[in-house]
C-alpha cells in the first residue's frame, strides 16, 4: 500500500523520459540544436515545426521532401529557388539562398531534419 504512490511517481518519470527520447529521435542527427536553427532561420516563412505560412510552403506532409534526394533539397537551401524557378506561384517571394549565412554542415543537418519530418 505504501509503495503505491512511489510506483506512480516512477511511472511519470518513465513517461517523461519517453517524451524526451522520442523528441530526440524525431529531430534527427542534429537533434535539438538543428531544431533551434530551423525555428530561428526557417520558421518565419515555413512555420513553427514546418507547418507552413503564407510566405513559405509546409515542410510536413511535403511531396518534395519525400521524393527529392538529399542533394536536391540541399541545393534548394544553399542556392535558394529563383523567381523564375518558383514552384509555388501563390507565394509572392522566392526561397532565399543560405550559402552566405549557413555552413554546408548546418545545411546538411537541416536537410536531415526536414527529411525526418516526412518519414
Ligand atoms: C523569406 C522566406 C523564407 C525563408 C526565411 C526560408 N524559406 Fe524556404 N522557401 C521559401 C519559399 C517562398 C519557397 C518556395 C519557392 C517556390 O515557389 O518554389 C521555399 C522553398 C523551400 C524548400 C523547397 C520546398 C518545396 O516543397 O519545394 C525547402 C527545402 C526550403 N525552402 C528550406 C528552407 C530552409 C531549411 C530554411 C531555413 C534555413 C528556409 N527554407 C527559409 C521561403 C523561405
């Protein structure tokens, strides 16, 4: 009887750990750090958690991210998508290039992060 509340506490600790572990896996190799990078540089247009906004297409449930190779996605982020190559005609502005603002390693980690959102 006395053990009952203790067991309950253990269960909550276990649940909490489970939440931490599962969010870690979801955010891919870059983990929480990449998530922060995404939220600070990309979410303005692509939405919190990649939900999309009027300024950028969503990165969840994304046909492009599911089908394109890592290299293709990498190129869109590094070099942007120019106005003439734009695929989302309803969005006024193109995708800006990030080559001067992010390292290749950071871009690769972001590619993995976005791919993981679509697995
Ligand atoms: C100023 C707004 C803006 C910011 C900031 C921005 N993007 Fe974009 N992004 C866009 C727009 C607009 C498009 C769609 C361009 C088009 O019509 O093809 C796009 C397209 C993309 C695509 C291709 C998606 C698809 O479905 O074709 C990827 C991948 C992407 N962005 C990644 C990123 C990443 C990673 C960051 C942060 C480093 C970022 N974007 C920051 C506006 C933005």
